[in-house]
């Protein structure tokens, strides 16, 4: 299994989903997982899996059979830039430069290892390419039955492993560039995604919303694409009710990346409408992203900053601390392939409002659903939950019951069925 991040070193939902799925798989008999990341730090939880860091795999002077890269390659040590840089923001603005000659060169350190940051920085495409090179080596050194690659960052690694081993490839689509970019698709990312989808023997999507995108936007046959919904880990006792609220006002929380995909501007506009009707409420935007400054400026323009808080990026226990303080959670995403955070809120006995444009809306009954752009409907829903205790109590009680039945073990069973279908085909 190839991924880009694994707890505790995560930047968002991808690492959380990978961890939950592998944890669910650990309960299944006759199923063992080797999980590969670009950079292993040594403090990851390996009680359920074997974790391999590409940064710890020696590749110097290894023969690589990579038809995907057109020719057989030897490792050659040079200080050479390789591929276009990409900036870490969601819109992936590319700058390119010439690479002369026909050979691909990869820089290794004195011990014969490739250095990886494992981050989403300016060298991201270079690291994706290098990750694929190491994947080819790993596929030669380990025994396995199936390859599973998570999201576009790992698709080239999955392809390289398939070419080295001849084993079937399953790719897991947690999001597409149509989701991340708001339709302004980066052609380089789109190309990587589509090549992964074409090379895969089977494709897993996290919702039918994403499945439709894969079929219609990427031209993939419907019979090749299977939906397996995400789940959520049971809430640990030490994360329950971490803090008590120090103010009498109600707290309404947005928690996620502050980017176009997550719809933060609709949260701000709905907050302004609610504050015109009631005063005993505060709004919290927890997270970071390229739209954060714009949201701060908009709150200032609306003169609601005395009722609006920006926390910055929250991780791990901080997320559940914020949820324990909240009276309502809102996910107004413009395009959300799934969305695990509403499940975490419901676990924490917090009512949720989610956009109809989210994959998680397909499986939740006890969540209020609105169109992301309909800020008046969103404001009405916020007002209703905050002012009618019986409504809030109903969503808390039945929402908690509903989400407690969404188990990673069930998702893992469906993934295992996908494995068996490609192994036996």
C-alpha cells in the first residue's frame, strides 16, 4: 500500500483515512499490510501494519525495469533538477524549465538513499517521481499479492510497483483535482490521475459523487469503479469533553482547510445573517489555507470580527477539544469527495450541517443538508439548531447512534472484496 502521509504526520483527511482503513484491515484474518510512505519518522503506530519509508530504501546501482518511463534505468548520482516545481497551495501553479538529454537523473545521498521531505512543498512533483523509482525497488524486494495506491501522489508509485512485479493495482481516489481546484484543473495533476486510473485493475472511490467524477470526467468504464465509504475511529475516552466552554454564547464551528473547495466564504456570509437575528453566538473558523486572509478581511468588512475567531491549523486532540466546545459544526464544502470531520463532530455529540455537495451526505440521515451556495438556508438551519433545544438534542442523540455504526472494519471488508476480485480475475 502506497500513501503520502500516516499519523501522527498528517496534513488532512488523507492520512486519517489511510490510518483508519489499515486499522480496520488489521482485524481481518489472512490480510497483512505493508504501508509505504515517502518519509518515515520512526514514531508512527506500527502495531497493525509494517511501515516502510522510501527514504530508508537503498536504491544506488539498482536495475529498474520501468516501461512507464520508456526505458530501463540505472541510478546515476548527479546534482540535477528534474521536473516542474509545484507550489503547496490547492491551485497548483506550475513553473517549468528545460531538462536536456534523454536520461533521467536522480540525486541520492552518500549512502545511496533518496532524501524525501514527505511534505507538499515546491519539490512535490520531483518527490512523486522519486517515490515511483523507489516503489519499483520495493516491489522487487517484498512478497505481496496486490498493490494499493492512495490518491494521485501515490499513483505513479503504484504503476511502477505493478511494472516491477506484474501484480494487480488498485487505486483509491480520495479526491480529484476537480474537487481541489474548483474546476480549474491543473493539466499535470489531471494527467497523473488519469494515467493511474487507466493503469489500475480496479478503482475505489470514497463516494458515488467521486465515482461519477471518475467515470464522466476521466472517461473510465463504470464497471471498473467501486464505491467504498470511509468511516471513523471510536472516540477515545481521553478525548471526550476535554474542555468546558468559558463563555455563555453558543459556538458554531467550521473546521477544515480554508480553501475554495471547503466553502469558507459561505460560512462567513451565513454567520453575518445569523448575527443579525441573535447576539448570543460566536463563530469559529479553525484551520489554515490560502483563503484565510481573505476571510479575515471579509469578516472585518461585515463588522463581525468581535464575534468571529480564527484558530489556525488544529491537529489530533486539538480537533476534539474544539468540537467539545462547539454547539454546532458546519461543513459548507463546494466539492467534498467524502468528509470525515462531520463524523468526528457527531461522535462528539455535536449537531452538523453539511453541504449536499459532499460524499458523506450520501450516508448520513441525522445531518442537516443544504446547498453550499444557499447561505440563507444555512443561516436558517443554524438559527433553528441554536434556538430550539429539542431539535439540537434530537440530532445529537440519533447522530451519535448513526455514526457509531460506521466502522472501518466494514470498509476494510469491502476493500478486501475488491482485492479478491483483481487477484482472481
